[in-house]
C-alpha cells in the first residue's frame, strides 16, 4: 500500500488507523532516512493506543516502554546502536511486548523478532510518502483491514500526490484540450496566463486540500460564471472528459480507485455545475462555495 501524507495530521490519521486495526502481538519495522517521519508515526500510533503524557524519543535510551491495553508497547530507535549484540543488554523479552515499533531495524540484525509490517517513509515535497508492506500472514491481514479504511487515511487530494500531483494533472489536461479540435475552440481566443495554476488550485480545494483557490482567486460563483452563457455544449463536455481520462494516463494514474474517483469528479463537475447556466452568466447565484469531493462522491 502506498500513501501520500501531506502533513502531520495525515501522519496522525495513519497512526490511528494502524492502532485501530493492529493484530496482537505485532512487530512493525519503521524505515527511512533521518527526518522521514518515523518517530512522528510511532508517536501517533502510541497516542492512538491510549498512551498519555510524554512520549520520549528512544534515540539515546534505545528503547522506551509504554503500558497499553493487553501488554506493553516497545518503541526502539537503533540508529546509535554500534553492534547488534548490544540488544542482549536491553532485556528485551518477546513474551512481554505486544507491540514492537522499531526504527532503523537494519541495525538490529537477528536480535529482533521478524516483522509483521514494514513501513518505509520518505520525504516527498512538503509531505511524506509511505509504503506499507505486509511481511507475515498477520501483517498481510493487517494491511487488508487497513486497505478497507483507506478513505480514513487520506483525502483524494493527498492520494493524487497533493499540490504537485494536481499541478501535473492540470498541465496534462491543458495540453490535451488545447490540441483537441473541439475543446480547443474554447481556448482559441486566448486564456489566462496562469490558467493551469488556477485550475490546479481549484482542484486542490475541491478534492480535500487547502482552500487556496477561495483565498486567492474567488469563489465557486466566479468559476461557474466563466463557464456559463455559452449555450448547451454536450459534445464539448464529452471531449473534455475524454481529454481528462487521457491526462490521467499521461501522469501515470492508469487504474484503481484513484483514477475512478478523479474521473467521476471531473465528469460530474463538467456536466452539472459548469453546465447548469447555459443561457447567461448573470443567472449564476452569488456566494456559491466550491463543492468538495471525496471517495464517496459529493460531500455535504
């Protein structure tokens, strides 16, 4: 399972989901470079399991123990471990811990229990990428339970790669429509020099990201008015949607739930809100808010 964690809140959501679906006992290897977010995820998971008070970094102590329901959680950071044999002096009894969270497990060698779940974290732009791999049978079952709760883990905005991913998609769609013999007509008389940036900002807000469009460019009313008063254009709408599907291919979103939800959103917006006032832009009501779209469709 691959996830885009746009911010600290997204990491905390992952921690809560891992806590709510974990098997007992469980061993988790947390891997990634310095600053990748391993400790942040570990703290989020422990907090979701009911740990109160300070959650200390085990960078110098190597291990911190926390009572949780049904046993103990052990958080290990082996970055400063000089030799795997040092684990023998930590008094790690596998029969006591019901959850192991191990940072830098590669330094522990054979002194660690085998993992059920491996989480590899990496810096990606302003956020983090997370790749989860079920290693044992229990870990694969854990991952299956987590997959069923994917909608709780990240917004469509995050799954699409955040701001960077939606900028790429906006640029790919713009290239497609400008070259299309039907849809390109709408751009034949010129367009705003920041069209793709504004389009990406609109999608960012609509798909669960920050309200960058509303804060910098206008509300839904301003967007709908730009697309109104041009008569009925069903063929152009169909071609615009086809261009969007090809743009998804261009940016590597070729299949799966993300492609489907993005297609559904664009098709809905194109054929409903943007096509609702063919007679005149003056018919568009004032004060409209940008609709939000999630994995289950239109929100609110």
